[in-house]
């Protein structure tokens, strides 16, 4: 992440926090299924198939399909408006989170789950670079591997602090998960309004920044 400015690293950490927050809400709402952590869902799919829990397998397949659709939506938007226009991708995510919160309030839980999974998929386009993910926001395995590699480099004469941003992303997701779980236990899916408001605020911040003269 050495090519990113500090404000971009801060944005990435905030969005990792949002991913953890929303994933915790989704996990509790769905009784053990994730809305952003597809590695965990993929393991559940394998277990479900092996143990004959076909309903769980169908649920996972539906979530994975929606997540990939969200990734496609975000990637297409990034290609259309330009990958540097992060405000547009943030606005898409904020809109989907708002739709999800509204659908849950109206009692349309299935549609609410669909919207929140689409939102988590689309978030991965915020740092899209040359058509690929520049910074992973909704998953941490690769991030922790990179942190470990940077620590090894620091111990052998490399950059002493290059591992810091990667651990910051992990800390953001973990902290967000804790806050999301606590919020869900108190107000249920109404907690999604907080995530929608935060991402909307980040979208406005980025839009203002993008309009400033270079």
C-alpha cells in the first residue's frame, strides 16, 4: 500500500470497518452466514454439501452469486466513471446499504439481505486499479499475509513500518465487527442505517476532494 496516500489508507481502514460492521450484523441476522466474507461461506458450502444440509448450501450459493453480482456492478461503474472517481463507487455502496436498511424496516428481509450483500460486493471496486482490486476491504487473509511479509522484511533490513497499513485494515474490520455485533444486539437491522450514513458521508467527502483543483 506504499503507493497510496495517507488519506486513502484512512479511507480503506474506514471501509474495512464498515465491512466488519455489516458482516457482523448479517452473520447474526442470518444465523451463521456471512454477507461479505465469502471464504467462510465457501467453507460452509462444502460442509453443507458433505453433510447433506442442502438448504444451507442453497443459501450460501445465493449469497455468493449476489456478492459476485455486486462486484460486477462496482467494477462496471468504476470502468464507466474512471477508477479515480471513488465517490461514485461509495455512492453506489451507500445507496445499496440505504435500500437494505429500508427493506428490513418494511419487513422485506430477503430483499434486504440481497441489497446488503450487493453492497459488500460493490465495496471492492472503491480501490479498483487497472481492473483489479488494489486494496482488499472485505477479506483479511491476504492482508495478514502481506503484513507478515512486511514484518519479515523489516526484520531483515527493509522498511520498518510497511506492515502498519495492513494491520490497520485488519484492526478496522475487527473493530467494526465488534461494534456491529453490539449494535445488532440493541437495535437489530436498524444498525444498518449507521453504516449507510457513514458511507454516504465518505462519498460526499471524496466528491468534494475530487472537485478541488489539482
